[in-house]
């Protein structure tokens, strides 16, 4: 919030005024005199069948939006843990019905602390768990004609704060920023050019030195970058203590009037921000009153003996060798003049073109190349407008796809489907229509031609009679005909370790037997499995790893137990029954 305030202070210090002749028409603002109001729903959680209010219902002027703060907090109430998961509206606004300048209503915005908008019970329960900054910070109420995303705005404010000494550098912080990701929405200008925002305000600061602010930002969608960019703005933070409604004015300026190296771009949308405290130390209880906002359009004063510059110069389409451009021009020039060349060319050395319409197609360009294009209005033989420039990049030439006949595809995605101590199943993918598949396998590192050969008609193969605990290589290829083969693909795998037998001490008198009433599922397991006994509950269950190390002893209390397996591998379960010992092998993937 402090960085937002610094941003506003900077805007106030450096944006210049524009002098234009005013048209009597203005641009529509949603609910400009705050006559219409909407109600937001409160939020409660239920504890022991009783509702516990987090915050109550609230009102705000229709057509305006406000930031919200996400809360996902567990609090303890009556010995229970309760999760509060909501978006807290960060605003304190009042519908003022006395002394309005226009109509019957006015707007009051107040700066506040979190304890002012959260129910005292929930706040007292949760305060110790919240970030100290949240419980001690004073928030300004901010209303906008678009939705502010606080998390998206913070990184931008860090960048702005590092460039406070120079307006051009500070505004460059908006380069490559899609303003819709920070403030989504705004007022459609419908072709009108904004000139100024006017209105009436009162101000009551809780502590001397607080002040309110109004900010306007002009934006335009850039079809080249596919982002909505900031192209101008204006603001005032000179809204200080005043007990009576007083007029204020915010002038709008395009970036081209601030930085001569920036081309003029006409905004097509405008964002308005109303801020109760626009400085680095907002004060709790400070109030800004506003009424009768009006957004005025303007018409630039163009002397009769001048020729207009073009604007909205846009590359509408581009491919490997061609590009199309469009633009807008005020007045009725005789024709348009264009010059283009590879990026960085000196004007006067490029290719010149003339056109009578506000569009142009360039052809015979080089693929994968950067170009600059300059365009200007020509009003008569001695009167030309200023050059406007746009850059673009032609598409890369895609090489033709050369189809080679009489080839046989290699198999792909060669993978192990299943493996145990003495067998393995291998699968693969393929393209085309091979006659069959050929495989050769052997101990890891064997040379092709010395292994065991197999053929397969389907895209899988089962190997048997393997050695336990052994590394193998297997090669697979497509066979398209007697003399046409695909390239070999290879995969390695390792057979399972042979489980050592469990030797039962005959002196106990317990013999090993295998009744069918023990079921293990799933097997292979995936981290855990169930042992189910249909007829008899064992006296003791023991779990061993493949090396015979005892991992767990369980005395079952029901006909079903759940086993958690610590890692992939093979395990042995033994169940001590009345008539003997049951053993099973469990594979964990």
C-alpha cells in the first residue's frame, strides 16, 4: 500500500496539463453522482450449529468495484477448529444523503484498519494468528471502474518505486505489462478522446497531513503484443481538509506529451481510481467525500495550416513475405506516404510508397526479418504531417516436408510393462504398417548378434526363463519386408530378487499350509494393501522385507487389516493360524 501511495505521489508531481478546446459533451461514467447503491453479502461460519459472523453485509455504489483480501484462516472457537475461507471486502463506504451537490446522494470513503470491518469476536479470536502487518496497517478505501488485483499490482509497484526520479523511466515500468492483469475493466471511450475529470469533494483527515486522491489511466489494446497497455493518465492528490464541497479537476495527458520519443496512441478505455488516503501514512478514520463526477471529451486545436499526424498505426497481418498496415488520420489529407526497410535503416534510404487510402500491403519481404515502416499524411505539395513508425517481424520460412520413400519406421516408447524374478513383458509404439517386429535380448552389455532372437506380430513381447536379480538389455525393431528394417531401439531392465525361503522351526510344532481363506488386495500394491481372512482370524501377523528383516508385528482384532508398505519392492507376510502358518508374497510398485 505504501508503494501505491508513492506511485500516486509521483504521478501528482510530474504529469503536465494539456490545453485543448472543450466540447460540451462528456463521457459516461457509471453512477457518477452515486445515486444507486448495491449490497454485498456478509460471511459467516457455523460452529456447534450456531452461525459465527465474520463480517456483515455492506453497501457500495453500483458500477464501482473494490479490492478484496483472501482469508483462509483456522481459528479456535469453543474448543473447535473452524476454517474461515472468504474474500474480505477492503472498503468502508457510506451513502451520504445530506448536502449532496447533485441529486440526493454522495459518496464517503474512509481509511480503516482490519478490526473496523471484521466482527470483533472473530477478529479477537484470529488476531494472534494473523500477520502483524495486517492487524496494524491502515488501509485506504479504493474504488475503481475496474477490478484491482492486489497480488498482481505489488510486483509492478516494486518496479515503479525503483524509478521515482524520472517519469519516462517510471512509465517504462508499464512496458510489456498487460494492465488487465492488474486492473481488469474500465470505461469504454467509444472513439472519444478524454480531456479531464471534474467533480466535487470534501475532506476530513484524522490527523493533519492526510490527503485523498483521484487517478485516471488511459489504456489501449496492442494487437502486436496482445496486451492492454497504459497510454496516458492524470491524477490529483491535492484533496485536503475542506468542510464544504469544492470543485476539483484532473487533466488527462497522453504519454507522447510527456516523452517525445513515444508515439501518440489514442486510448480506447479509461480507468478511474478513488482513494481515501493517497500518501505513505494513511490515517484511520480519514474521510473523502465525492459527488457529481464528469468525464469530459476534447478536440485538439489543430491550426488550419498544419497537416495532421497519423495515429493507431497497426500491423494488421504478417506472413513470411507480406505485411498489411492500417492507420487513422484526422482531416482529409491528399494522400499518404510510406517508407520501409530492414529495422534500423536511415530514412531516405528505404523503399517509398504512396496510397490514397489509410491501408497498405507490403510484399516481396524477406522471411524471418525485422522491418521498420514510417507513414505520414500529405496534405499538399508543401505540407506534410509528422512521420509515425511501427516495427514488425516476418514469419520464419517453414522448410518443405520431404517424404522419403522406401523407409521403415523405428519403434518408439519402448517400455517395461511388467517384470518379476524370471520373466518380463516389453511394449512399444510404432508408425506405418510393418510386417512384424524383431527382438534380441541378453545380459546387460551383450553385443548385437550374440543374444537370443525373437519375433513378434504385436507391439509387445513376453520374455521367460530369465535369471533373478539380473540386468538385461533388449533391442526391438520393425521389419517392413525381407530387406527393409527400422532402426534398433533398446531398453534395459532388472529382474526381481529371488525371495529367500522362510524356514519354519519344526520344534514349535507349527507347520506351513496354504488355505484359500487369505486374500491380499491389491497385489501388486501401491503403498498399501488389505489382508482379508474369510474363515479364521490369525493369532499373529508378521511382515518381512525381501531380505528377511522383520518390519512389523500385528495382532489382528478383526477379519481385515491394512498394511502400509514403506517402499517399492517385494515383501513377505506370515499369518500364524491354529493349524499352521500361511505365507504370501506382496509386490509393492
